[in-house]
């Protein structure tokens, strides 16, 4: 009998968890494009896409080719890629073809930034979100796509240009450069394999929030923030990685960023950081505690 109720408990918990998840198969980003007014949509294509590659990208971006004439459409060239990424990536990594494509839909105030990637191997949605916040972008749905697996780093440039064109807000060269710098740093840290992409995203968001909120502008203070974040996440940051993050955070500190706005724009990412003062093992055991509590509850009732 007890096994039966334990099974019921686990099933009840599972159903509760499933009920809180988005319905599978819902493409909310595609809906954001189709439901938006044409003047709120900007599509940026990689300039070197072949016809069949462009057709594939259009499909992945959730748009119809016949609707392109109603949207603002631009492109990112390989020269653009080398201009913005050249200080942070080797020319051989950037390559000779511009393929990264992106659609940006400006939303309503309070919507926050929502990013989805398709055929992007180098940058995660959270990395893009972090970088877009650094650039000062707000309330936008962004889809980044490639015709096949590509790094996708250059798509950030297209997203920033698109947002500026749609809103009329100027993104300073310093903000754009820092955002690109951040995307490359986080991507490289995750690619090296010592830290998971999710932990890199959370570490960067945590340190950036500390730097902005507490106006940390010296190496010692920023180093302590990195150590704190790494300790809470249970990860190890190498000396080289720490030096790179410190250099990036000094640039971020010089930008006019607001920590409340940062948290508003990346609710999901920063919600994960709310418990960054609690031991990570406690967080890992959270659902087990629920199971134990419910099991005990049924045990007390039914014996």
C-alpha cells in the first residue's frame, strides 16, 4: 500500500510540474512575428546566403517570403563581421561568408528580451540575452538562425542594428563593442568545456549585476564578485578566464546600465540568480524535499 501512495505522490508531483510547463510544439517566437505589426519587424540576412540557404533561413525564422516586402530588411556582410568581431576572433574563425541571420520584433514595455536560436552552435539564447542587455536593448523577441550549424556570433550585430532601426534609438559604438566582446567571451568559456553554457550565462549575469549595482570599477572588487559567483555556482574559473572577465566588466562598468532594467529584461535568467546565496546542493535537493514531504503526508494519513 505504501508503495502505491509513493507512486501516487510521484505522479502527482510530476503532473504538477508538467502543468506549469509551456505546451510542447508551441513556437512562441514565430507567433510573435506573425502577430506583430509589419513596422515592428526587422529581418537581417547574412549577405552571402545562397538562394536555397536563404529559403531555409526564412523558414527557420518563422516568416513568409511574400511578407518580406512589408518588413524592414537588411543584411550583414562579411566585412561587417570582420569589423565588429576582428578584435576578438581570429579571421579564420570569422570566415569569408556572412551567413548569420536574425529577425527582431519589438514588443511592449515590460515584455523583456526573449531569444531563440536555430542551427547556432557557438552561442546560446542566454548568451545573446546577456549581450543584448549590455547593448541597452529592451523588450524584443529575437530569433537567430543559420542555414546549417554555424557559430552565429555575427548575428548579434544584425540584432543590434535591427533594434536601432526599428526604435530609432542609437546604440553607441562602445555599447556595441562591449556586447560583442561579451558574447565572444561567454561563448569561448563554454566552448572550452570547463564550465557548462548555463553556468557561464549565470556567472556573467551575476557578476555584471554586481558590477552595475555596486559600481565595481577595480580589479580586486570585480575579482571578488567573480569568486563569489563561481563559489555559489560550484564552478572553477581559471586565472586567464578571470582576467578576461575583469577586462570585460571594466568596459561594462563604463556603460550607463541599470540593474533593475537588466533584471526586467531577462526575467528567466535573473530568476535563476535569486537563490545565489543558497548552497547549490540545497537547490538541487529542492524537488526531493517536496517528494519526501508529500510521502510523509500520505504516510501519516494512511499509515
